[in-house]
């Protein structure tokens, strides 16, 4: 009769604001409706997934019994498909922060991590194995954890019976030998060096690595404490965590018939490796042209810049015939590129240098213009035409600018390279064309095609500045946007009653649309909402509310909001609040900061010492009162601070906070 009321109990827990009450109501609901759950009950739990994740986060953070967090693992296993991406991320973080207890199902923890989208790492497996060893029957739970981690089924199919051939009998012998080898790390290393694991190939239809991995998992309970780490390393080598079954090479080799192939250690058709690359680079200097060309063909697809440079140099000097077009493209993308020094080096054939230059992009050619001009002016007819073709790919305006000083000096023959190409009109080109007409060379002057460019007037600089100012200034809000501006009570209600994500968005809208006005006090309702959110069960909401108070309130009000976080359950939040109040030197927070000197966490004690020291002599009266009311075994803590603060010698050096008692 009580199980049909599960939906009402969960709705009541969802409507409860205090986190502790919500957790107790959820625990009561799970007592009334324990596992296993029907499909309808699982749908009800999924509908209230946020209540489950919130209670789990609160229990892991210390807001409830830790055993309750373990009980919620089964519920999370049901509601995982209904969780959002943000909720799954939160569940993953809390699962990895879950304290190890004997009752925690270790294999279920790994399953939840994988179903929430997390990639299993070695730390997750180590924690799960440690939890398995704390619980009952570790010789059964630990292999279950490893099967879940590596994706190995309970029984590996394909193990044949003993047919008298001796192969299965040998495999069983190897399993016994494996268990014997797991006593010490040295015996395990000796077992692997002897290659005894090769006998696990006896099971037809199943890759050897699967058989070996299954045998290692079965033998894990017999491993000594010092052998478990190397044994887990061995398993990870056979099947990396988070990867699909690592058997592609074995299954492909089993399904592909062997092809006879004569292997030559010095041939170019070997698998890609550093040794193969070194051999091929050495073959580029061989005396046999066929071997050089074979090496160049094998290296053509190599991505390394040094390989591309070696191919280009071999082609430039005529040692290989393959045009290294891909290598030139890769060199062009390097910082040094393919420069004129490389194309003009000793032994380079001019025709091949121009072929390489022609493979570059138009904007990679300007640095090569001096070399190309030299080839065009002094080379034989074939080189002359090839250089002219490459110079024709240089952007016309860039080429005109590079040739300008020589044309101004009277080398009008260079104008043949610019004739017929549209050029941006400049004063220099106007003068050159006028001089040509004065010399009676109208035909050449008419071949210079000058086009009017976007000439700018004297006020162009002011126009540019105005345009930049317009781009930097924010766009004015439109009347339509102002019409949809939510009212302050609406935003406050959404911040108070919404989900964590809605609350954070509402706080952002409050900061953007209701900034503090000079001479006006903020709405008291806004103060109340921020004060309430500073005690929200979700840490990200508390921190967002603290940042909003800095933007919405004055300095004193923000300091009071910060003082609320001195009682936060998270040590990192308390440390942040203590440092903020210490930098602000807000004296009303001194008693609370002095109380934190006895905090159980060293990071909080250190932050409190730094903050109290920052107040200087203003902290002395409060410290004396605390020392007068402290236990005798705690007075030394306050006496040390009092001595440091009252010391008038400025040369004693800066004070450094220690880690506390």
C-alpha cells in the first residue's frame, strides 16, 4: 500500500528547501519503496532525478550519512538515462570523491562512471579495487571490478574441451603456472620473459589477448600486494582503459591469409618508422639512380619538414627526378619557408629551381623576386621564359613596388614585366609613364594599365577613429528589448525557486539589468534573496551569489555577504572568504576569522592567519579576548599571533603563515 505513494514522497522532497530535510524525505521514500523497482517506479525516480543527484551530492560533501550516498548508487543506476549533461558531470565528480566504505558496490561505481560519459582512468580502477578489498568476499568482487573495467564477460566463449591433443591441458597448466608466478614481482617478470603466455592461443575463435586477459583476471585474487600493480599494468597493456576491444590486429591477422613476401631490410616498402626514414634518406645519396628515385617516391608522403627539405634538395641538384610538389607545399608553411638562398645554392640547376618556385603560392614569391629577376635577365632562353612565367604570378602591385627604385633609375626594360597588368595608380607610376611619353616611347607607356584606387582625403584619419569608436561602443538597446525586460520581483522569485541553472541565469540578469544607482539603496528584497542564496546547498550557486553581491551592493554590504561564507561547508570557499575579508580589512569579521584559527583544515587555518595578520594592531584586542577564553592547550596559538602583531621591530622580516597546530 505504501509503494504507490513514491511519487508524492519524491514531490514533497523536491519542494523542500533545506537540503537536510530533502535528504531525509528521500531516504524515507526509499525505505517505503526499496529496490527492486518496477518500470513505472523507475520512471517516477527518473522524473525526480534532480532530487536524487542533489541528495547524492549533499551526502558525498558531508551533509548527510555517508552510507546514504552508497544506498543512492542503485537509484543513480536507474535514473542515469534521464540526467542532463551537467548533472552527469556532477555525478562523475561526486563518484570520484566518494569515500571508500566496505558496503560500496565497487563494480557499480565503475559502471556508473562509464554510463555518465566519463572515461575510466587508472585511478578509478585503483579506487574500486581498494573498495573491493575492504568488503566481504574480495576474491569474488575484485575480479568483477576488473571485468567491468576492461569489458571482459563473465565467461570467455570459445574454450574447447580436452580432445586429447594436449593443447587445452597445456593451457590449464599455464594458468596454474600463472597463479604460482603471482606470488612476487620477480616471479611474475620471469614468467613473462619465458613467454609462457603464448600457450593461451589454444582457444580457437577467440583472440589470444582475450584469453590471456581473462586468465589474468581470474588469477588476480591470488596475487600478492606487491604484484597487483604490475599485474594491472599488464592488463592495461592488453586492453587500454576506455578503448574498444584491443583485438583488431589479431582478428585481421586471423581472417587474412598469409601472403608470401620477400622482406628486404634495406627496401623502401617497410612499415613507417624512424629507422626506415633514416635508411631512405641515406638511399637518396646512393649511386644507383633507380634506388634514389625509389627512396624519393617512398618519402613523398612524409609529413616531416626535414624529409621535405631533403627531397627538394635532391630534386634541385638533379639526383632525383620526382617533382616534390607536396614537400614544397609543406616547406612553404614552415617559418623559414623555401627561400632564395636554397634555390640559389651551389649545384642547384636553374630550370629546376624555377620549377620549385612555380609551385609556391603568389604571396610566397615576393622574397624570391631578386633571384627571379637575375634568372630572367641573364639566363638562357629556356630559363628566361620560365623566370618570366614565375614573375607573372607575383601580385602586380607588389612587383611594381619592388621594381620601382630600378625603374626610377632608368631600367625601363623591367616595365615589360608589368605591361598589360592592371596596376594601382601611384605618383611614381604616373611619373614613369610621363617620362616614357617625353622620350617618345608611347607604345610602352600605353601598355601600362593604371587603374584608380580608393584614394582617401585629408579627413580619412578622423573617419577611421570615429568608425573604431563606434565598433568599440556597445550597441544601444532597442525598445523591443526593453519591453521584454523582466520585472525585479519576477527575477527574484526565479532566483529563489528555480533550478540551480535558472538561479544562476537570474543572478546574471540582476547584475546586468538592475545595477546599483548612485544615491539609492538596493531593494531590501534583493538583500534577502542574496542572503538566502549564500546558504544554497549547491556550491556553484553560493559562489555566483557572492559574485553578484560584489556587483550589486556597496563595499560594506558585500563584506557582510562574504562573512556568511566563513561558515560554508567547503574548505576552499571558506579560504576564499577569509582571504577576501583580510584584504578588505573589514573589522566586524575579526571574531569569526579568529575562530577559524582552530579550523580542522590546514588550508583554512593558514588563510585565517594571513587574514588576521593583515589587520595589524587592530586585531590585538580580539586576539586577547580569544586567548583569555581559550583552553590552556590552545592559548599558544593566539599568543604567537599577539607576539607577532605587537612586535614593533619592522626588521624582523615578513611573517609567513604556517600550517597550524
